[in-house]
C-alpha cells in the first residue's frame, strides 16, 4: 500500500513534557483519515509538525514517499493544502477578494480558483464580506483557499468545530467528495460522531500516543464487545466464574468483558460443565462512540 504520509517515532517535547510520543502515522492514498482524540491529546501539534510549522523533537516524516528534509520541504509542502486553527480570510474583504489574494500569492489560474469555490459550493456567497459569513461559510472558504492549489493532501484541524449539525453534515459530504476525487484528506476532531461515517481510516490519539490506527472494521474487531449471559441464577453464575474474570451483574444478567472468541467458548463450556443453566449468550452491540470513549478514558485495546 502506498502512504501519502508516514512518520516514524515522531515525537514532540516541550521542556520535560512529551506532547506527541513516538507516533507512527500511516495515511493511505485517497482515504479520509480521521485523526481523533480528546482536547490536548496532541492532534494539532502533530499536524503542525507535518506542515513544518513546528519542528519535531525526534523522529522522521515522509510525505508522498519522500523524506521531509530541509531540501525537500518547500516542494513537498506545495502539494499540501491545510486549514489549521481558526479559518483564514480577511473579514473586510469579500469571499471573491480573499480568493484573489490567494490566487496572486500562489500564482494560480482562474480555473483553479473557480474549481475550489465550486467544490465548497460557495459560489453565491462570493460577493459578501467575509465578516458577514456564518462560521460554516468561513470554514468552507478556508477549505477553498486550501484547495485552490489542487493539493494531493489536505490537512484540516477540527474543521467542524463550532458548526451546527447542518454545517457539520455539509463538511462531511465535502470531505467525501474530495476523497472520491482523489485527494487524501487528514481531518482531526475530538468528537468521533463528527467524522465517524466520513473517515474510512482512523487514528486515535490519547495523551500524545496512538491507541489505535486502522479501519473502522479493524477497530470493532480489536475491541471485542462484552459478552452478556442470561442464566437461571445470575448471582450463582457469577460465583462460578474464576475471580480473575472481569465480570459483573447487570440488569439480571452477567456481563463479561475482555474475552475473545476462544475465551468466551471456554467460559460457556466451564459453566455448562458446572451445571449452570444458560438461556442466552450474546455480544453487546457497541457504537464506535463507545469504543472511542473506552479507549480514550484508559481502557486501551
Ligand atoms: N508551545 C507549547 N508549549 C508547551 N506546551 C504546548 C505547546 N503547544 C501545545 N502544548 C501542549 O501540548 C498538548 C497537546 O496540544 P495540542 O494542541 O496538540 O492538542 P490537540 O489534541 O490538538 O487539542 P485541541 O483539540 O484542544 O487543540 C497540550 O497539553 C498543550 O497544552
């Protein structure tokens, strides 16, 4: 698989504090990569290192298959569009005037500008002053500015922050359209729900460390849901289980955590051999949000 971004042991320390710790990012070409983690987990710091806005303390970065170095940096950054922190744009200028500033700065064609504006569907708002834009419109203008140079990689830091559900939905669709058009998108959020269905690859960060990286399906497989047992006498069932088993009584059932398939089948066999009456054994349904919360509040995989 070819990776658009790949880092090895990337770390950032401020004084004695490590805020990004030994990160091995792998962002496949053409995906929407959801970079998730609670506030302060190191997402912005990582993105800024990828964009050479801050210098890593250690580790290496490869972009488009080439090491990021003093010599390659300028050229590689030319292929990356980004939106970091608050949306850019001069409030006293119209959307169109802002886009003209970008056009002149980067020496872009009229077609490149109109393609970017059309992609974010801001055409009808271009003659309005940016200070009169809604937050969602400002974010879309910021994305248009990042898109105008037709980057292969787009890095967006919390683009849905502060948006209402309709605005979030619009950004989600936009990201999907971009990825379908061949742009690799890395997008951060502290709320899984905001990019849940858009991202096909997830990286989950907590305390500067990557807790999980892979597809949504791999995440579900790696975080096996709890097993719930309905039995004739749940209290008795619990007493039959080894004290090391992570089990507790809940709603008239016994809920057992951290069991893989082999462990579950052994546990059921042991209970049946001990004469326990089991009516039902099933895996708890869990949402991606549950998995995320479990991971980022110390559960680990
Ligand atoms: N210049 C700095 N000096 C010292 N500490 C810093 C600096 N920049 C960031 N940090 C710390 O690094 C940690 C990670 O911050 P970062 O902004 O990367 O997190 P984040 O996941 O993007 O969170 P948020 O969503 O709140 O922006 C935080 O604890 C922050 O206080």
